[in-house]
C-alpha cells in the first residue's frame, strides 16, 4: 500500500498550458510539474506545509478525477449517500489524498519515470510507466484516466497491479458495514489531520 501512495505522490501534478493529444503526453506533463514542485519546495521550513497544501489542492483539482475516484472508493455505498453527502465525500477524499501526497512526496529522494505504453478505450485510458527512485526502488505503475471536457484526469493509480481505489474500497466497505458512513468520514478526517500534523512537526 505504501508503494501505491508513493506512486500517486510521484505522478500527480498540474498540467501545462496546452492540452496534450494523448493520455501519455498528459502524464508526462503531470510528472514534469510534480518533480519541479518537489525540487522547488523545502518541506522542512516553517510555514511551508500550509503553502504546499494550498498548492497541492490546486494541483488536485486540476489533475485528479476526484468524483470518479471517490465513487470508486465507496463502491456500492456511493448509492446510499445523499447528494450533499456525496459532495462532502468527494471533497474529503480529495483532501485525504492531498494529505497523503504531502506526507509522501519527499520520501523517495527523486525519481526517473519512463513511459512504456498506453491503452485508450473511449473516454478511459491506462498509461503504464516504470518508476526508478534514487533509493533503488523500481516499480511498474499504471495510471488510470478518464477524459472530461477534452482533458485526461487521473482517477486511480495501480502499482504492481495493486489499485489505490480498490484498496480503499475494501477498507471503507469494512468500516461502513461495521460502524456506518459517519464513522468512516470521521476516521478519514482523523487520518488526514494526523498526516498533516506529522509533516508540520517535521518542519518545526
């Protein structure tokens, strides 16, 4: 699971000014921008976490297909939510992924990414890449994208065939069946706040 989250952190970033013609080109722009963000940001300086969080939120809105990811993570329970609860969960899940991104983005110490193929089927696409980290890790990463308004947005990341959304769907299902949706939302908020608090402590 840590590998999936690390890969999500490494592959998310803001798009360039022009819309690429293929999902692979879009992913290349995402990767270049996120690596530049990592290089330019000093995570251990005071007040940097809040600034980085704001920047990442802008990135997530532009790049991540949050509604598709949130619905996928809840699975059948999505239909049980009211429209207001769905809106709240989309935002909460995006903030949770944002917190993961902030907590993980500086862990690997730099990467090289080599794109090795893509498969496009209508408004869905898979882009496969090999990720090589300075710490000697080598991973196969599949970014799953959906086309919306002429752009490709990431809605799932799979590392060595382990899906981020499917992993969370299993965890969230267990919590909802045992304790209900309200408890799941509470636990996600606690985890989100804990990740950001830990990173702030490291910056002090």
